[in-house]
C-alpha cells in the first residue's frame, strides 16, 4: 500500500510544470494560516488572485528575462510587517530582516499608509542583453510591467530592477537592494531570489554575533555565474580575520566560528522555508591569502565571480587586482600542480573504489590546470577546464590530441553522476578503464609540459635577445650612429659606447652572455639553470640601458626648451622638429598645452589647443635634434603669445 502511494506521489510530482516542481519556496495556502478572520481571508484571496494574474501576464510577455517576482512589505515600514500572507507564501515564520550593519534601527512608522497598496518587485536578468543597453532594457520592461500592474489594480506598484544593478550595489558596498529582496515574499522565483534572501538573512545573523571577525561575506558559485539549475546549491564564502587572535589558536577560532555559522545557515533555511542547500565555506584570512598565492582554482573563481554581501575593504581590492592581472600563479604553485598527478596515482592503488575514483579525477584535473597556468592563463574551474584545454592546446597550438580532453570530460561526467546518485555503482572493469585512461593521460600531459616549456623558453630567449638589440640600436641612434647591420650591433656598441666610458664594462659581459645564451640554446647546450641565470642578468642589463636612454633623452629635451617668464608665471616652448609645444604655466596642476607649426623663418603658425598626453607621446616618439637653432621671428611670436612683458630665461 505504501509503495503504491509513493508511486502515485511520484507520478503527481512528475506531472507538475518544471518551474513549479523545482520552486525553492512553498505555495501559498491561505487555509493553513491560523486565527485568520473571514474578512482578512477574503482580502488575501483577492491579493493572491491579482498576484497570480500579474505573474502570468508578465511571464507570458517576458518569460526569458524574469528571474523573480516578490511581494514587498508596506513601504513606510522599515521591517517586514506582521502580514499574514508573508508566512504563508514562505511556509513558515518570517524572520525580522535587520538593516545593513552600521545603519540605525528605525522605529515602526506611525504615519498614515495606503493600506490598499500592493508593492511588487520584479527582478530582470540582463546578462544576455545584446539588442539594447541595460538601462534601455530596464526602462522598457519597467514601463510595460508597471502598466500591467496598474491595469490589474491601480494600487499595484510594480518596481523593476535588473540583476547587474543589484550586483553593482553590492560592489559599491550598498546593500539596500539585497535587504529589500530579503524582506519580500516571492511569488515566482527561478532561484535567484531564494539565494539572495537566505544569504542576506544568514549574513545578518552572522554579523550580529561575529561582526568584528568577519572580513567579507560573498555569494558565489553557479548562481552568480548564470549556470545554475533549479536544484543547485547556494554557495557562500566567509573570510574570518584571525590576525589578532590571542585567546585561542587560529584553528580553534576557525572551527568554533565555522560550526556556529553553519548552524545559523540551517536556521536561516528553516525560517525562510528555502529548500536549496546553503553551502557555506569558511576560511581564515591567513589560509585564504595562502590559497590566493598558491593559485587555488576555487579561490580564483571565488574572486572572479563572487558578489560581496558584506566587505570590510578586502574582497573588492582582491577582485580588482585579479581583473587587472596582478594576482598570478607563482612558479611554486605551477610546480605543485604539475607534480600532483603522480602523487595522486600512487595513492589511488591503495584506496577503496569510491575514494579511488575521486583521486583519479583530481590526478588528471590538476595537471590539466597546471598546463593551462604554465601556458599563461589563470586556472579555470573543473567544469571549464576541458573547454579551455581544447581551445588552447588542441585547436590553437595543436600540441594535444582531442582524445585526451575527452578522457578528462568522461571523468568529470562520472564524478558528477556518482556525486548526484544518478549512477549508483562503478564496476571493477569500469574502474580499471578509468585508471588506465588516467595513466595514459598523465603520460601524455608530461609530454605536453615539455612542449610548453620549450615554446616558452624559446619565446623568452628570442624576445630577450631582440629586445636587447632594439635597446642597443636606440642608444646608438641617440649617440649619432643611425644605421648598423644586426651582426655588427654588439661590436659598434662596444666601440662607440663601452670603450668611450659611457657605459661600464660589466654590462658588455652581460650583453655577450645574452648573445651566447641564444646561440647555446639553438644548439641545445643550455640548461634550465643557465637560462634562469641569463634571464636575471639580462633583467639588470635591460634596466640599466633603459635608464641610460631616459637620461640621455632628458638632456637632449632640455636643449630643445625655451623657458620664459611672463608676469609672475613661468612657461616653456619645446621645439620638436617642425612642431612647437607651448606650456603657459609650468607650475599649474592642470597645465594648459598648445602646439604650433614652426615656419621656415622660425615663426610659430597655426597655434591650436593640445594636451599633456599628446606632448608626452611626442616627447617619447619624436627624434630630438642634437642642435636647436632659434630665429629672430620666434621672439615676436613669444610677445604675442605670452604678452609684451615676456622674458626669455637662459640656462646655466
């Protein structure tokens, strides 16, 4: 009998629409609300019918854009009012939503409210907006959605916000939007409202108890990446400041706070009625920083995609540094990733089938990510790794056969199936095949490391040599030697620059080492140790030569300047070939720059507005004349430009 009943329930569940089946919230059931008067019950039924009609019309028109529709509490009340429909929509008691940390607690509003108003918030997904700007999308949809609400009920106030607007407010440390969403009662939700609601409420619970220790609270995972399914976990990360711990060890602090914080997560799920699991990761600040330095792919993804619901000024600078390319994997991290495959494969032989399968997965995943990092690309997530591997090494560089990428894809698929229970058993024959594939993969990936190493070393040495020769040519050109054949550059540099004492002799030895290193590498005689040494020496050489050029150009530019005094101000005229640049006040913070053509008779013609950027570009790219001649006509122009009281200053 029980089995028949279970089958019947399963059949009914399967017949439900997909969006209803996976809804993270319970349906409104007014009959279950206790102590509800007949009048209140009728009023709630009317509101529910209007909300259902509004939801249907909005979804019929904009289904692919709508992420959620939520009923907001009365606008004049700063906290969720004791409105009966709120608990029924959520299937439980509604927690008191606190204002953002640091904001004053506002008392219950006493002023008269429009009791008939129905405030609704519609969350729009603008991540795929291509035909119009995000602002246009919000405005257009907002006007139509607002009209739909007013047509259903003149008292319905439908507010439209776009997802990027919510995220930007979090980046700007303004959490009023997430607080508003958390205060609402979802009428329709693809999962994002639930994630924001439970995360915001959990965050407030955590901050109320542990604010002094919390560095940041961040929503991450597939939801913010736009790859979530209705059953996806809601991933949040917390970083705890352990830099000033005195009464307990860092590990004790982490374990103590972690247990309480995870307990609060379960409590937040109970009081909101949100069924999706809140997956909480707790890090202490010192461990988190080590993970950043070690290029942990999970942390890279966390920084790249995470949305800060609370930040003490740590998370956003890290995120921006990552976007600027300043957070990069160290050589030690790459070596660790490269060597982890063999270590994992040794352990897998002595583990049970389930654990062995887990290790086999990481045995081929981490070396794959190491290869990508060695190539110069930040490590992707496990799910993204096969696509990145294929794009770089199969299609672009043609260094790897696609069959090895398929081995990794099969392992990821198997692990997911075992994790979610869609595959119950793994036979010994299947395990043997996966082990054989992993060993085959590791053997091939080691060869790929050598191929990447060779490409990088060759590119590095060739680039190092070419850059050095280019700098030598620039120096010779500054010293008056224009054309030199490539095979003679070193000899001419030695004769003209080294022997004349302009550059110390030790840099000639470094220069010859660079040339010899390239020759030895071409002949296969150079070891990794030799390459490391020559790169270090070349770095010192290159720095010195660049500084030499800068000093030389600086002296040449001084020769091309006419300094003037007009009134109490000091100005400059810089003569660069056929163009003159005029600075009217060299002491002004925002310097006014003009430019003019230098006529054959020496006068300044066609004076027009310029900029500091244009002047800096001209100074960097123009040939500075070794000698500058000034004709009488320019002095007449200086009077017209700077005034009759202009005085020309002579340098010592």
